[in-house]
C-alpha cells in the first residue's frame, strides 16, 4: 500500500454522501476517492480526492471489486465510517492543514486561526467522530 497516514472519517445522515470512488480488485488498483462534491457530507468530513479507502464500516476493501463496494455502500443507511490512507505529502486533517472551502483558500496573510475557527464552526469538527477525533493519527489499527 505504500506510506501514508491513516485517518478515520465519519459521516451520518444517510446517502447521498457526496463522493465518487474508483479502482477495485478487478482493476488491480486500490479503491480511491475520485471526486468530492462541494458542500456535501464528504467535503464537510475532511475526505479528500486521492484518499485510499482501506475499510468501510469495518469491512476491508482491498479484496473487493468495484461492484461489491457499490453494494456495500448501498447497504449503509445512516452512519458511514471509513478508514482512509492519505499519501505522505498530501494535506492532513489537522485543522490547520484542512482542505479548506474555496472561499477560505485565498485569504491573505497568516489565516490559520481564522481558518481553524471558521472551519470548525462550518463543518462541526466536534461531532464528526465519536471514537476517534477527526485528524488524529492512528498508530496501530486492527482491521476487522
């Protein structure tokens, strides 16, 4: 799988989640996030294009075909938990490194405090994950 950071992403409220996947076992490629719809649950969760999906609601994705992943996603009714792997050098989900909404990306000067404050208010950081704070690096993670 290569090197990178493992991140837990949580979303609630049911589909549509606001992202598109690509890859799968039959393509001999890892399952990856291909597209994030702006102002969606996925964009608010911190999920980013290019993230590799390791597991969905505890189901490992490495040996799933794309149709199997779609079937799994369609079975999820309210709560989606994803373990993703973000390549080294890609933005990480600490608030200061957040994939910012477009209107925050072009602010002049040192805007980390402003961005962190606005992003936490707009995206509800404290409510994103119950067991794992969003953006916390995982040292070891058992796959179920």
